[in-house]
C-alpha cells in the first residue's frame, strides 16, 4: 500500500503538469504508452502460456493503435465501432484457423477482445477528450477531473473500509470490500471532482 501511495505522490505532479500545461497530443501520447503496457500485462494474465508477440498479441496491439489513430482525428470517435469489429473478425479468424477444442473457441476469442474493449476503448476516448473532439471544455482538465475522482474514490474506499468497515459488500467477488468502504469511495469521488472544479 505504501509503495502505491509513494508512486502516486511521485507521478501525480507530473500528470497534473502534463494535463494542465502540455499540448493535448503530449497527454494522448502518455495515454497510448499506458495502453500499450496495460494491454501487454492483460494479455500475459489471460494467456500465461502464450508465445510472446504472437499473432493474437499483435491483433490486440494493432487494435489499440487503430483506436488511438482514429480517436485523434476530427469526428474519429464514430469509427471506433469499426475498429472493434475488425478486432473481433481478426481474432475469430485466427482462432478458427487453428483447429482445437471448439468448446473453448468462444472464450478464446472473447478474452483478448474484452481486453481491447476494457483497455483500448476507454483510453482512446480519453485521447479524444484530450484532442478536444468530445468537449468544448479544456480536455486536459476533464481528464484531470476523472483521474482525481478515481484516485480520491479509491483512497476513500480503502481508508473508510479499514476504519469503519463492518458489513461485507459482496464476499464471493471481493472478501474485503465493505458497504462502508463503498460509501466512502463514492464520497471520495465526489470530493475529488469538487476539488478540481474549485482549483480550476
């Protein structure tokens, strides 16, 4: 926990400076790098026995790159569903071209595709915000508000749960999460958004 806090305290000023002072393309570049590292980590988790940099990995990375490419174009967000369809088609063709147990075919395609959706799509939309295509507000400040709400919500949930947590939220999924922690997280997120609004 302390390592996470120290990392956050080190990176937070850099992120604030980039989002408030640097051009939107610099922030988009940082988001793209984060997406690349995250996608590789996700692929390692879902396919621990993978061959590094195999065809499925390349489909994930190329899909991620296409997401970012179209997101930085005017009205580029309208092309995101097309990129998602190309990802699905490519993964399906790859899976069916290798005769294996058909019972696992759906999960074999769905797992990497969900990585493209969970990682690529939100980060591409953040790039779109930074590029100014989705909002008339300063895109950097919008993203800063999102990050502040996520960080404050996570912090609020952790400390509220540790200090006041008594009622389990959903033990089958996360045994340590509590209702009190959930409420603390919600209040923390609201507080983080209000702080950014007041500061900027």
